[in-house]
């Protein structure tokens, strides 16, 4: 395919599925604008007081009236502020997958203490989880973040079930996450795919014993049992303004990039994806903000003139990654040079009944969020 960049955003032919119209505008822009229109309709019909009363009524007599996921990123932290402002009693749920930065831990602790919100931290079985992440890396797919993304929803559901909370509130939003190229990452809710990659490339028996997951009987339960709310789509959300507010009022500190609160995510997005697969996720993050009117195309292009990773620290980051993953530098270099594969090279549930539910979940949540 001849190289081309969208004339409106900065998505380009590094996405092999991208399409352009006669004006050079890509299909991602059109899809993002539709998501933003839907979010605008939500805002028009949203009554914060009525929503708060509804959640409080459902939580009457219970310790908490909603469950809210928190990563330490700006989106989830701002949601916490909004929830508390509404007078709700949330339980914050954090997922410790072994890769949290010290700054993320500090941001979460500081914010929740000031807001007087209880925190539950789900800690993974590190050796099993490491083996699962390593299986995806060895499997040469661009979906290395799937293990973390997948477990988010069953853990939130588990806590909602435990405390009998009807409402689960997330930081997903159309303003900064409206563009998510399928080819760059997919299969987030596909348990068959995850098991297949692990069976082929994981360590030990090839069976996951402790990993929280969605299996076939769980899909309908999680979708119908709880009300999943992407609250930031119901308010006028501006990412930079939210950062400034959190910094000035709660001492929140920026990470320098989307999802960089996790070392693994930062390393995966800034090095593994662009170097091995040619995918620079900054393009989709910047393009989402362009379509939302929160960033100019010129500013985005200027950002893309720089490397996604820091040349001064990348060798240190690689050494940290291979030490924590318990592999050699030789294996790391070999995997980075192997032919890229994809979701379609492994058994998956895309085309059967479960696949329809997977697609519904993917549309609802976009495969991830801060």
C-alpha cells in the first residue's frame, strides 16, 4: 500500500485497514465523529442530580453504591472526583499487575485520601501473569496489553457482586479514545484467543489457574446484571483541563503520555509496538483529540516528529523489562525480529455467538481505558 496520511487527523497507512475518501479523510475520523455525536446526545439528556439519586437509591443500605475502576491515569482519577462531587459512595478498584509506577501509586493514594474514598487493590499471581504476558510477547501479536484489559471487567464485576452494587463506572470516554484501530489491538474480551496464545507460548502446563476472565456463561451475566457507565461521555470532558484541575487541587502529577502510569504499557506502546510492528499508538491518541477539537493537527504532527521512546533511557528500560520477564537479551532481540502475527493467526471466538457479545463489549468499552 502506498503511504498516505489522513488530511484531517494523523492516522496513516501504518494501519493496514485504513480507508480514505476522495478528500483524503480516513474512516477513523468518520467513526470518531459518530461516537462524539452519540456522546453529545448523552450529555444533552443527562441530569447529574437524577443520576446521583438513581445510584443512591440502588445502593441504599449497602456499604457502597457503585464500583469505580482506577489506574492512576487522568481519566479514572477525574471520574473519582466527579463521583464524589455527586455525593456517591464509591469503592475504588485498582489492578496491581506488577507494573505500577511509583508515581501511579502516589497519585492514587493522594487522591483517594483527599476524597475519602475506600480502595480495594486486586493483586495478580505474578508468576502466572508474567507467563501470560510473556506468551503474548512470544506469540508476536500486537495484543500484549490484552491480559490486563481482559481481567479488568471480571474483577470489577466480582467486586460489584460482592457488595451488591448495581452500578460500575469507568473512565472510558469518546473525547480521548474515539479512534482505536482494530489491527493494532483486538481480542480483548476473547477468552478463547487468550487461552490459545497461552497454550502455545506460555510456561508450565499451558493452563491459567488464577487469572480472572470472562468465559461463555459470564458474558450475559456481566452485561445484564450491572449498569456499566462511561461517565466522562455524559459530561463536557476536556483532558488537558482535567489534568490541570487534578494537579492544582489534588497534587496529581502527569506521566508524560497516555497510560504511562504503567511501566509495561509505556514500554509496550513506545518501543515494542512501533519497533516490531510499526504501530505508533500516539497517532490514535492524538487523532482522537484532534477530532474532539482538543488538539490541532499541527501540534500532533510536531509531537510525531520525535521518537516515541527516550533514546537516553531505552537500553535501561529494555534491561528492566527482560529482567522482570525473566528472559535473556538474546531471546528479547530474537522475538523483536520475528515476523509479526495477529489475532487471526490464533483460534478465536470472533465468528460465533460469543463473538457477537465480544463485539458488543468492544463497542461499549473500546478495549480499554485509564
